């Protein structure tokens, strides 16, 4: 019963789980063989385990079984590596502690030498030493003091950094031990070898929790946007993904796919309300036990096993895989990646490409007298941009963060690039008149507004100016746009106005519009300025 040495080779990450593929190679003689994949995480879904293989040996797959194996220690290579790192840091801290103690003694001796100023003065009075000799002694003490002080500071900084590193390693080891209990799965693949040779066995299974989400860096450089499409991958499955071929998928797989069926929709009179309610009544039937695995007695004292045949197929057939929706998006990361266990996010690059934006300005001076730069970008890349956070840059300057919406190839994307200080905007209420005569016992108020937009840039600019009229919520209230110069390019059903202005460099344009609100004199209207 040889134990197969396997490596984790391929990982496909979904929004809420991952499918893992392990591979191992072994030479086999004719006969029945049971090949063990040990150290599998407890987070794997038992119903998802599949096996396949290929090689120079003629063989057929008899089945796959799964057991839970108990250990006295955590079977994690990463934990042993962390323990070795912790010991190394502790040894370095001990060395620095000794060095600090030696520096302290040297500083104490130097301070004692400096306190002998009376001896130096008597030597000078007795002409045993010259002034130059005394000055040299004091210079030596001062210089040596500066050197010792610098060394003390350097050792102190190193010890502080080592303390932080030691704390981090200990916390990481604690988290690793918590997420990797002293239980592991072991998968056994049973094969019948007809002719001797080598076999490469492939084991796939689904694990949780694992997920990925898109991130973007968008950098405006001249007339182009350099887009970097990133993916943030996290997993706490109980095993490290080291040097794996990583694939990202938007599919939401299920181990049991069921087509929904409509049940009869019954209507009828409401039954009378019961006066009493039976305590302990059982609502609903118990769920049927899954038939995918069957229990059997433990074969060894150190393991509690459950085993069942999950798949029986000749090795020539492809392995079963988790179902994916045909509309799902799949990204194959070009380079192999490392994603450690523990939930720490790891960023990988999906793609980089360039987009050509159309730049203009948008302002709503009623809310804020500021013009915001806007980039309208058509997604000309072959990639679908999924909803996610984007970091915006202009050259090396950071503009801020925004949220991207779902944008398929060919669709347009809108990006806000921050306030443009070289487009000046001002809005004023220049008139408010109330009719003094009441026609048919109604009151009418007129408002006049003036908006000035000035382009202080050295190039022509397109600016969209947005404003609004009141929206009546009563049939007796009438709102009307009496005049506008120029006329707005857009007037929506909710009385939102929009002007498109093309301003030459150093040019100014004025928008004036007048509105009226008419309502019965006895009606108390709220919301008017």
C-alpha cells in the first residue's frame, strides 16, 4: 500500500470555493494497488473527490475512498518552518541582548573615565600633562561616547524590529495551528495494473473557504488609460497553494444541480385559528441521509475511517469536474502563483491593457460650485470588467478610489477623475418675484438664475452643466420653464436640465434661465427657496 508523494498543481478559484488538483507519479507492477494521498485538508467536500490518471502502465481505476486520520501533532510543514523561524529570531535576540549588555558596560567605563576631571586638573597644574594632551583625552572621550551611543541606538532598533517579527511569527503560528487541526483526510485510490509501468494519478476535490474578487488600477497617462486588472485571492482551506497554476472563474458551482419544478399554487379560505397549540410538534420531515458515502469500521487504531466508492471509471476517461455555468467567465493566470493558507489576501495580475477615454467636465453648481473631470471609456479589451474597487491615478498622482460596475467588452464606463480647479463655476439667484395680482385666486412666483462657466485651461473643454426645476407633487401646483438662454440640451420628466457647453481656451459662457411656480393661494407649499 504505497503512499503517493503528490504536489498541488492546479487550483480553480470560484467566488465561494475552490477546486484543487493534486498529481503524483509512481511505478507499479501488475496486480492490485492502493495509492494513498495523505495530509488532505479537513475542509474538502467528500462528495467532490475524483480521481483519474495516465501513464505507461495499463491499468484501470477501481474506486476512491476517503478516511479521517488523527495525529498527535499538526501535520504541517509550514508550522515546522514557522517554529524554526521563531527559534532563529529568538537566538538573534539573545545575541543582541548580549551585545547591548557589553555596550552598557563600555559606556559605564567611559563615564567613569570622564568623571576623573580632578586628576586631569592636578596633572595640568603639576605640568605632568600639556593642554594639548588634556584636549586629546577629552576629544577621545567625546568621540568614543558618540560611537557607543550610535551602537546602542542601532542595537535598540534591531531588538525592537525583532520583537515585532517575533510577535508576528507567533501569531501566524497560532493561527496556523488553529486552522490546521490534528486531523487530516486521506484519499485512497485503488487501481488494478495489467502491465507494469508508471502511472500519474490525478486527484481533484473542492475546498472552502476560498474566494477571489477583482481589483483595478487605472492610470491616466496623456490621452490613454493604462488599466491593470488584478484579482485578490484569499483562502483558509487548511493547505498552502504553492507554485500552482491558478484559474479564476465567476461560476458558482454546485455538487447537486436541480432544475426547479413548480408546485401547485393553492388558494382557499383561511382556516380557523386553533385555540391551543400542541407542544413539541414536529414541523417537516427529517432529511434523507446522503448515500454518497457508507460507514465501515476503522482498520487501524490511530484512525477513524469512513469509506465509500466515489467514482468507478477506467483511467482513460477524463475526471469528473465541478459543473460550471456556460455564461461564466474564466481567467487563466499566465504565471504560477503562491496563495498561502490563513486568509491573508494575495494579489495576482489578470491582465494589463490600454483604454482610450473621452474627457469632459460635469458640474451641478446648485449642489457645489465645482466642475468634476469625467472620463467616458469604451471597454475595447477582450476582458469583462466585473464589479470591484478601482484605484485611480493621473501619472504618479493618486486621485482616489471608485467602484466599477459590470462592463462587458464594447460597453461604456464612466469614471470620475476629481475636481478641475481650472474650470470656474458660479451660480446665482438673480431674481425672485411674486405676482401682486391673484388670477383666479392663485399665486405665482418667478425665479431667475444665472450660471457662469469659465475655462482657464489652455485647451478647449466640453462641460456638461446640470440643474433642475421643482417637481410638483400636487395637481394644483404648476411648474414651468419660462425662458432659458441657451436652451438646455436635455429636460427630463423629473425636471432635470442639462446643457452641453464647448468652451474655447480662456473663454467664459453664461447660462440664464427663469422658472415659475403657480399654486392656489390657500395651499401651503413647502420646498420652495
